[in-house]
């Protein structure tokens, strides 16, 4: 255990960890004001451990970002005995549940670092991080995320879900296609809300210099996935079922772009020796479906998306001139003038846009945060086209369209390499 790691864990938390001793299974639960859902989530986690790992030594590690609604007390106050009657199962070992407050405001990077340090101290063999917002988790999720690690030697298990065709648009239209094209592995959820990992991978990542780079650990879950890929760890996917849809507002887009696209763009420089040598992509081993699509009606304000795109292209012209090639900008300005029925932001133009943004981010042609913010209206334009193309589409049609976009990211990868080298 390194002293630097010890220094950010409180003495009280270290004492609690010492009392727990070594464990087989560790469940990490980062929280911040989750009192409404956390009780049922802890019950579900306990049921999952009782059913799947009754003989193993297990612990819940709650890393709390300063909750004021009693969340930590709800985590540690749930007794394993409450879960037993429902499952008719009994743990043959003590099942611990401990909590630590790491800050007065939440930061997912600090929460994960706390969980990883605890896992290393406790020498946990298989670990899982569960999202406190997943109100619909099932006990089986624990086994689905932990068994491939505990039994089969995998180092990272990412989830796949059953989602509505218009959910997760940032994943389907940017994050999945780009990480797949660059890193060569088809991982649907590279920025997973819940995931399993081996103690070995956790310790390796804990020692990386991602904690003090000034980002506050933003997007750390994506960094974790990329570290597993570049480190050639064994990765698989496990289908969990339906994911509760958390309503996001349009105003949330820029923070989400910072955590996802900003994190991906910042990883490209250090990871260049790896991704520059990759051609094409390979499927990741997957248990169950690698995705499922729901088609029931979902209201989306398409008109507003197109208006925000057109307004953004007009208002940010000087910003785009420093980020985009003249031909890409001219094409965006042309489609910004089109009416709703004629409007079309084609896949090839979208991929060129994203790759030019990535290269400009690397060069810091303007503030990197301003580059990420400037991508927001363009992403909305691309989403408008995706919604229009798929409004009457079957599940297979939607998947074929996503696959076609992925192949476009792969086909145009030499263009990114060309941009990268021309900006040396």
C-alpha cells in the first residue's frame, strides 16, 4: 500500500477496513443524496450476494460525496438479516457494510479512487461498482458482473442494456463508434454506470497518474475502460436487461460532453502509440445479448434540436473557423439553412467533424473547454438527423444505422491520423 493512497483515506475509514480483513467480493457504492433509492439498492445487492456468493467474504464500500439526507446511515443501517427471508438463503460468512465521506461535494473520480484503494487494502478478488441511480437493479446483476471475473479470469466486465432506440444518443452517435474505431474493441458501454473488475486491474489503475491531472477525475469510468484496453486486460460484456431511464435536460449536455468526449479526447495523446496502430475492430466476448432495443413512443423535441444547431452554427462561426476545416464548416453552414424536411447531417460529415474537433483539442487551438462546448450544437444537429432517420425504424434498422456509423468512423480513421500528424 502506497503512502500517497493512504493519505486520502481517513483514519476512521482505515480502521474500519482493518476490522473487515481480507475479502473475496467487494461492492463499491458511490453516493450523494440518494436516500430515496439507496435502501432498496442495498437490499438488492445483499440478495445478489446471498444468492450468488453465499460462501464468499463480502463487503459493501460506500464512498459518499457529502450527502445531507442520511444516505450513508441508510447504507450501513440495512441488515443482511432483512434480505434473508426473501431469498431463503444464508451467508456462511459475515457480510460487512462500511461508509466513508470523502468530500463535501461529489466527484466520481474521488469516489472510484476510494473504492479502488479499499479493494487493494482488502485484497478483493472480484469487485463491482453499482450506480446509486439504478433503481431497477436486479439481484442477478451482481453475478452477471462478478462471475466472469471470479470464475473465468476476466479483468473488466462492462454492461449491455435493453434501451429505447432514442436513449443513450451520446453513446450510439459518438462514444461507442469512436472508441470502437480508435481502440479496436466493440464495447457498447465504454462509460459504464455499473461494472465489474478484478483486484489486479483495480490496483494497476490506482497507480496511474489520472488522479492529479487537474480534471478532478471527471469521466474516470471511461478512463478505466480505456486503461483496460490499452493494458491488454481481458474484457467482456454482460447483458443486464432494462436500464431505468434517467430524464436528462438539454442543459445537462455540456457537462456530459465534458465527462465523455472531453475524457476521450484527452486520452488520445497518451494512448496514441496504441490506437494509431489499430485497424478495424473486434467484438468483445459477450454473455447474453449485446444490446436490445425498445420501440414504444418517446417524445423528443426535434424542432428545438434543429433550431439549436442552426443558431449555434451562426453564433459560433469564429470559433468553428479555428476548429474545423473550411470545407467542413461550409457544409455545416449549408445544412444549417435547410428546412426541417430537407435537413440532413450525413454520417461522413459528422465523423469528419468529430475527428477535426479531436485534432483541434489536441492542439488546444482555443480553450479545450470551449472546444467541447462548441461541439454541443453540432451534436444536436446530428441527433436530429438520427431521430428523423429512425422515427419509424425497427430494432434491426436502428442497429444497422448505428453499425453503418461505426464503420464510417473506422473508414475515416486515416483522416484523423493525417490531421494528427499534420498538427505536429
